C-alpha cells in the first residue's frame, strides 16, 4: 500500500490543531475564570502580599503556557509533576484551620491547571514554541526575595522570636484556658483570650481579629497601648517604651504592617537581619535584685546574665539570659522573669525549642544597666550603653521555676570592677 503523503500531512496538522484546540477549550473553561475572578486565590494562605495565582496567567492559553514553561514551572514530559502544581498545592503546615478554609479553592485550582497542562504538553507546537521575551512573562511584580519574605511561615518565625519569646509578660491573664484567664473572660469577655496554645494559633488569631493591631498606625496598636497602660488595662503596666517586650512586640507589628501594606517592593527594602542574632526563649525563671537605690526609682533596669564555663575557666562570651523592667525604690526591689538566649542552631537552642527552657545550676555573672536619663522612653529603638552600666556581681544559682523559686541578688553586691571574661 502506497503512503498518501497529502493525507498524512492533513492528519498531522489536524492532530496539532485538535491538541491546540483542546488546550484552548480547557483554558477557557477552567483557567480564565480564575484569571477573571475578583476573589483571591489560595496563594493568600501562605502569602500575605505581592502574589496571586492570577499573576501567572496571560489572556491566551498559548501565551500562558509559554510563560510558565519559560520560567521552569512546567514539566513537559510529566506535566503532573510541574512546579506550578506543587506551588498551588502548598499549604501551611502549622495551620490546620487555614488549610481547611482554603482546601476547596486549592483543589479546584490544582485540578484545573493539571487538566490544562496535560492538554498543552500533548501539543508539539506548544512544546516547541519560541520563548517569550522576558518582559512578556506573567509573574508577580515583586522579586522572589520579597515574595519569600512576605510568606506567613517567615512571619511566624519572626513572631516566635519576638512576641512569643516575650509571652511571659502577658501569659498569666491572656493564655486561653488558664485559671486566671477563665476568671477574666467571665468579667470581660472572650477577647481577653488572645494568647492561644501555640505561636501559630496566636499569630493567626491576631491577624484575623484585627482589633489589636493597627495596620496604618502600628505604634497605636492596642497590643502595645494596653501593656503601656496608655489605654486602660486591668493587668497594669507591663511595658515601658524601649524595654525588651515593647521593642519585640513593636518590631513585629511594624514589619507585619509593612508587609500587608505592600511597602516591600524590592529586595533592598527588606530589613537587614543578623543570622547570628541570639534566639529568645520565654521562661518561668524569676530573678530579683533587692534594695535598688533611690536614683533608680521608676527607671528602666536591664539585667544580662552570663554563665561560667568550667572548661575554658571564663565567663561565656554571649549572655545566656536577659530581662528588663522598671525598678521600684518604694518596694525595695526589681524582679522579672528571664528571657533565655541561645545561638541559632546550637544544642542549647534545640533543647529549649523543645520546651525545656531551663538554666543549669552553677556559677553566674549578672550585669545591670539603668537608663537614668530616660533615653529609651523617647527612642524605643535605643539600647543600653556603657554609661548606663551600674555594676555586676557573681552568684551561685540553684534555678527553680515559678515566682516562689526566685533567684535573688542584693544590689549591695554589685561592683563596677570588671570580672574575668
């Protein structure tokens, strides 16, 4: 039988047209509705700003496919393994509630793209079509560095370092389900219970509730004004402007506000971070300085604690704990819970991350600084300086948790003479 080259050619071009037509029909039926919808895509579960699935879709099926292909988001031979599908199917591993909320949207998007990509990848003409110019690619306006920074998991890491690391200042009254909290809920309502069982649940609650965070004026957020007692607060004053709690709470709120206001447009806009910055861990270890002099009254007093290294026969280079609060001459005391500090990735950090935030018994050095000029009250980002140093003392500690297990040092033992480091 002789081959009819004309018929073969007609069949070949017909098959291409059929494949192209199939992809276009799927695109019009399933992808364009996503592009035209005024509802956000499932991307908003993990990205607070700057990215939506619509950003990757162009008006035509062919151009959308070429754009995704040229960005390495399509696996031509195994379309079901395409990177764009993996991105659509990503969810928040720390937030089961949000996963359920976005599940239907995500499933519909993934199914639509999977069917359309399969049809496109069967079309040799589309597979081999010329590349689009860089300016023609459909993608978010923000660079990848900003897109990653705007993710909720990155924000959660910051929340854990800042607000969750200082939760001991608020947890007595505001932790959902505690004895004190149940009493306050009866008196004031459920809004008292803003601190949940985990950092992820707490951050999600604060973001959705919205009334504790002022996006347009972060410094006026109730999450700051109430512990400052600039707005009536039944728990009294928990912050001074410029103390560690205020610094950490405000730093997170300011950053979150900039993310949702889309103020990070390029990589150079992002705040600079120090990968060696010590991690903070909330603890139930109380520390007290007794008999502060009258000149310290109502001033911000900060203690920094170092551990003795028996092997090296010197004090550790980095502090192991820190805390600050207003001193009181009237009550002859300064006392507060300690925030423990550890190098990122260290064995100490890993242990405390598991929830065992304790200090070993032994020899320690406390250094005290007092802001006698009130500098931190006017500049919340100000830090303690050498001229704020009021003395240091060595002490033996048998650390116990809870208010009744307080470790006490008399300020009379503080000396301005340097100890070995």
